C-alpha cells in the first residue's frame, strides 16, 4: 500500500482546466485542425465534446454520419510508435532502446510510454500538439490511495496493482542508475529527472489509449503487431456495442498504411463515436483504462484449483465422500490432460464470462465426482469441458458438480470483507472518485458470483425436474 501511496501524485506540471478530464496544458492545440494540417482526414461532422458521465472527453457527430463513411484517416507519420519512421538515430534514441530492454513483455505499455515521455520532454516534438491534449492524470489503481487499493477487495487485482507499483519503483531506480553518467545530448529525456510517478503517467497514458495494429511488412510478407498511439482516434470512448471500427488501409504498396475509423452503422446527430477496446475482463478495464463496466459479459473471477477446498465445497453441496484429494490413477491422468495435475500445471481456473464455468474445472468436477471410469471414457475431453453438453455422466454427477461450483461461489463470496448491500450503501455516501471506482469494481465482482450461482442453481433445478419426470 505504501508503494502505491508514493505514486499518488504525478509531477504537477500545469493547473487543471475546468473539465472533468484536465489536459496536460490548459488550452492545448486544436487536435482536429492539427490532424488535418498533417495530411489526415477528419469528417466534417466530427467534433470533440464532453463524453458523458465520467467518460472524460469523446468524439461526437454534429450531424448524421451515414454507415460506411470514413470518419478519420491518419497517414503513417501521425501515429506514435516506439520505432517511428521519423525517429532520429542518435545517442538519446539508443539510450531509450537500452532502457526499453528492461521492460517485461507483459508491460509493453511502459515501453511505448518511454517513447511518449521522450517526446513529452522534447521542446519541439512533432507530437506536442497531441501530447498536450492528453489527460493530466489517470484514475488507474496504481495511483489510488492505499486505502482504496484495499477497498478493491479482490486478491488477483491487488496482486497486479502491487506488481505494477513495484515495477515502477524499481524501474525508477534503474533509470537513475543507467542515466547517471549519460551526456546531456544522449539523455533520452532532455536531462530531466523521470520518477515513478512520471513513469506511471506514461504507462497509463499508453495502456488506456494505445491500439495494437499491423506494423510494416516483414521480409516473409507477414506483418508485425505494433502498439501505437493514434491521435484523435484515441478520443473515442468504449462500448461493447460500438458504432465505429478501426481499419488499416494500404496505400501505394507498403509505403503508407492509413489508419482509419469507419462508421459501422449510421451515427445519428449528437451520438458519441464508440469503439470496442476489446472483450476484456473488468480487472483489465480498471488496471489499464481506469473505469468499471456494469455487467461486463467478459468478466470472470479467478479461483485456484485446490483439492482440499473442492472436497470441502463438495461436502457442503451434499456429496458424501468426494475424492478430490485422493483421485484414482485414471482420474489423475485426466487431471494432467486438463493441466490441473503434475509439474507446471496451471491451477488458475475461472468462473463467469462466456463459459460460466471454465471447461477444465467443469471436466475435473464431472470426472472426479463420477467415479465411473467406463462412463467417463465414453466421452472426449471436449464434451466433458462443455456446459452445453448436458449431464454427459448422468444427472446425479452433474447435479453434484454444479452444486459444488455453487458452494465454491459461496466460499468465494465469503472472502470479501463486505456484502453488496453495504457496498451499495457506501456508494451513496459522498465518497472520492477512487473510492467510488473501488466500490463499483467489487460490487461487479460479487454480482458476477451471485449471477453464476443463480444460473447454476437454475440448471440444477431443471436437471432434477427432468430426473423426476415420469
Ligand atoms: C482512449 S481514451 C478515450 C478518450 C478519453 N475519454 C479522453 O478524455 O481523452 C480512454 C479513456 O476514456 C474513458 N472511457 C472510455 N470509455 C469509457 C466508458 N465506456 N466508461 C467510462 N470511461 C470510459 C476512460 O477514462 C478511458 O481510460
């Protein structure tokens, strides 16, 4: 928690503008004009406006825009990438490359963030009109006060937040060490100090705004996958039901790839332009983007496949002597096929999302609770993994398996220190924006568990009704 506290404030660079999303400078350049001046295309009915409750700014149609229209097109030199066509091959660039080598692949946003910081520190950066339009702060958990990190109440997310905070603090030290004796001309940040707060700002700017798109062609004809910041396009807010999409268009062979936003359907006057950022869990939306989506259909909760816990859950569900802790040899073999047993097994399983119960967990429950080797061997793993395949090992095994999951849900809910009703009450008090996000997040997690329980209980009822039908 202390680590996160130390990242609570980013470098105070400017005074905040009177909008819900203060920008790096109070009156930045007109982004639409800049894109047009640089040879980009912007639809005449597009404007930047307040994006709705707590969305910050967004893009809005000032008149109806027909389906299929090009709305924005950026020529190749406008997106900000780690390797840009217009990067100078100088000492500062080589120092940046060296620093980037210390960033783990999973924190790719920090790598592009280094480039963003370099451009932010440059006096005459080509991208300054874009950078000055970026938000001054990001409501992501690495900047939450310690109390609100605790308020998230969900261990897998707390783990990720702490990991990112630890990385930023370590990286700050590494940067100081590596740049100690660098000549001012070779300094990647124009001889300016970069601390963990500035690194956190850059990492969050990238994680909340960058898109991974096709890069230039490799010699074998395939294209690399390159994260890039897309000025103006990144003013679009998110929806799982978007009205626009990003397409890449090759012009003149390989030399110029346009990145475009095209209307996926008619966009009515005053409608916001919305893109789908991806089918992501609520953990990623909060960690990378700093917002919480109500009833996210792609959210799930993580559990550990733990034999003792499963025995306890099964007994609570009415199974007389479950053998998760002592599976027979044939059951153990199936568990290793499911990667739930043996060296390097992956014991992280999930509930929720499209699958409702992760296939590997469902198959393990069915197999262990069945105890009938012949019956199990009549099915392939695909069938055992699927909730859509109803009761492959008989109704009584299926009921035991589903009830065990319901009991697991009860146990998981018990790990949260507060109940949904208490959280909802707290949300109605005058809480800070970060407390509000933490409360919304944990309400969503708990609601997801309740929804899984409700769905599975319904399935159990239907199965029992079928069993007792004449
Ligand atoms: C790519 S930027 C979009 C432009 C941004 N609203 C701005 O003011 O610059 C992504 C950020 O917009 C906000 N945002 C986008 N979609 C949202 C949504 N559906 N709900 C809440 N906030 C959203 C979040 O702060 C997110 O990190």
